[in-house]
C-alpha cells in the first residue's frame, strides 16, 4: 500500500459514512453513524497533522497548501462539535450536515489534486515507505484509543439510553391521550400547567449544566432537549395554542421518542397529572377570594425560585401519580 492509498481510503470511508448518515431516519442509527464519522475524521486529521503534513514541509514543500488544509480541519471539527449539540433529523442538523459534507468534499479534492502528486516528487520511495509505516502504526494506535473511549462512553451512557428506550412507548401514549382529552379539557388547567412546565424546564437546565460539568455530555444534551420542549409546551399553553400543543406532542413522540428521557419527566411528572386533572377539575380559593382551576394532586408552586433536581420516573411511579 502507498501513503496516497491509505489517505484515499480514509476519504472514501468519510464520504460513504456521510451518505449513510444523510439517508438514516432512525435516531439511534443517526447517533451511531455520527459517532463513527466523528471518530474516523478525527483520526484521519491527526495522522495528517502529526506526520503527513510535517513530512511535506520538511522535504521542501513549504509552498504547498498545508496551512489551508489544517484550517479546513478546524472547520470540520467545528461543524462536528455543532452537530453533536443538535437533534438528529432536525432542520438545523440537516443544514449543518450538508455544510460538513461540502467541507469534507472540498478538502478531499484539494489534498488529492494538489498534495498527493507533489508528495510523490518530494519524497523518495524509501522515505515514503518509512512514512507509511509510521502513519499506519499511528492510525492503529488512535483507533485502539477510540475503541476504549467508546467502551467507556457506552458504559457511562448505557443507563440513559435504556431509560430513554423504555419511555418511548409511554411518551407516545401520553401524546395520544392528550389528543383524546380535547382542547376544552386541556385549556381548563393551562395556566397552572404552563407555570409547572416552566419550573420543570428550569430544573432540567440546571441539572443539564451540572451533568455537563461532570463530562456527562450526552445525558446533559438529553435533558437540555427535554427542557427546550417543556419551554415550548409552556409557551403554547400561555398563548392558548392548544392545537399546536397537541400536534407537537404527537409529532415529537413519533419522530424522536428516544429523546424523551426527558419524556419520562415531561410526560410522567407533568402531563399525567395534567390529564387526570382535566378529567376531574377541582378548585381552591385564590388570594383575592375568587376561585382558580388547579390540578388535583398537583402541589402549589414552591415558595422559593430555586429549581429542584428532577429524576426520571419509572413506569411504576408514573402509574401511581
């Protein structure tokens, strides 16, 4: 094998992985393909930056576009970092994935059309053989490191993914029940539910920030996604947009059920009580002597504004609430 063949194979693998990712529709498949793509691109960039580019510079290729290629690596890393924070399948995800695809294709053309031919003239056969040996060894070493990190990642986030999978059917069922209750029933407790949703979102944001500080990036992102959903839920209730609320709940449950690790929170902690309440509303005196509709079994908003850390509910605890 030659150096150019080793790098060309990496390029083709990246293009194939990008095409697979753009065709994927299931959230789990998108997450898996993205992790593989990110790892492969990082390993490829590292062996080029550590070995390939310095060898060209050291052999008189200072006029080559090496600095431009390194700058393009930075752009690719930035796009990968942005994609990692997005919801797979969303519009922003699709746009960023297209941008990544364009950047990778542009980078490949530049390397294969400009660097590869010059490398053959700058390096002797002996130098090329020695460099290939070092590049292949470094690639194997980085791949082993990546496998160890992936194993650690899976152990750390396995519980979160399992919980998300277990709540997917329940989340869809809650969305279906919301639709059956109808607009009138939902509207009765809209104000109280909107406030609860906002408070729950604040708690999730705080928990997400704490997890991020503990290097629990994926679980942190799950909770942040759930918090964003709760804020939209609250806004729609406040605006009286019940139709939009029901449609979004059903669509989200169908499209991204695995993202509802927060669904156990959003659906189990809040919506179950909300649905029970709208079926059997009760009242309590307000401070001004009038009566306000409240949710039975739902505690009054806490006196302090400090959000509590909310844990995902089990199926049993959801049923008993």
